[in-house]
C-alpha cells in the first residue's frame, strides 16, 4: 500500500485521480452552477450540481462500447461552483455569460465544458457565453418536457420558462421530447424557422426523427442542453415540473450518440433541473451517468489537440 492509498479519491466529478483532472491535462471541464431563482413548482434544483458530483463517484469508468475507461484518457477537471448573483435572474444570466466566455477563451481551455444546473434559466447565459467566446454558427439541441419558448414569465425574460427563447436569440434550436407548451409558445414556434420540434409522442413512435436530428447538427458546433424532465418521470422523478409520457434512458442516449457522431464538436453541454429527492439516489446517479456519457461520446473518438 502506498501513501496515496490511505486517502479517498479527490472530491471531483468521477473521483478521478489528480494526474488526469488538472486543467492542463483534462479535455473536459465541469462547471457547477447551483442557481435556483425562478422555479415555479417544485424546488430543489440548487442542490442538483452537488448531488451529481457525489453520485458520479460511483459511476464505473469502463465502457463496454469502447472496451476501455475513456474518461481516464480524456481527463475531467472540476471547477468550483459558480458564485451566485441573486439581485435578479438577468444579473445571474449575465454572470454565467461572463464566466462561460472566460473559461472557453482562457488558456488552457476545455474542448468540452459540461455545466451542471441548477434551473434551466442558466442556459440563456451559457449560450450567450459561447457567442462572447467567439463560437460561431453553432446550433442547439434541447431535450425537455417543456418548450421554454415564452418571451417572459412572471415578469422576467430570464425565467426557466424562457430558457429556449433566450437561446433562440443567438442560435437555432432542435427540441426533443416536448409535451407541454402554452398557446403563445405554439404561435411563436410556428412563426419562426429557428425552432424545430419533435414532440414526445413523435419521439416515442419511431426513430425517423433521428435522421432529421443528424441533418440538423451535421458539421456544426452543437450546444447540447438537457432538462432532465425531458425523461419520463418513471425514470426521472427528481425534477420540479414532471410531465408524463417522456423519453426513455435509451432514447436520450440515442440523442447523445447521434449528436456526438454528426456534429463538428460539442464545445458546451449542460444537464439541468435535477431536484434531488431524500432517500432516492437513482435520479442523481442517472444524471451523473448522463454527464459521463456525453463526455465520453463527444470526446473519445476525437483526436486530442496538442496542448
């Protein structure tokens, strides 16, 4: 037994050893954003990032698909949680924009920044941060139960119910799993060519839509944003606004694989809206396993750049 064996693994995403989790070594970085300021039903998303990191330490690194432990080769660096600005949702979105832009523009910088929410309102800031960092011509893939296309909600343009609308301000979006939207959102969706929607009943009826998804992302940088309530609540009950009739775990993995295979790159992803339930570890583990899957699928097949 060496001296290092006396200690637990580092308190980071996946519990990776220090030699593969430094900023200089890691190709993927994880940014926790424990923000909850506009939730309108169940609460608890501020606890989501910490729960994902705790659960990630139980994720097996070996992937049968690749017959190896891809995360060890990729490397994952875990950043401290982002400081919160509770003056207003707009102020918090601006803080996220600034932080994401600084991370993506820094040296070193990650090939993939995985943002852990927190509520979905953070995604507007993430998308703006990508633009500010100089990522051009990107498209967004959005998994969700809700369209999130409201111009404003409860007096704020930066509510969780406006997340996709704020993304559409800077990038076209392909939505998957939608099964609840307002009349105003439907009117907007029909009026613009910047929103493509696969409703949940369509997604569950067959796999033809995956070809449309592949065509949408092919050769483009992609921002992948996953609201966990896009999954069926039988699989993912730990969300603030559950909706029956959602995607399966396998459906979601199919989305991740298609985007990873067809996109030019996935420079940023987020996984949001986990609201941990006392005594139920399954949802936390699913979220952690999803982040691991996105990192592996997005980066394992790609040749790492010279650092």
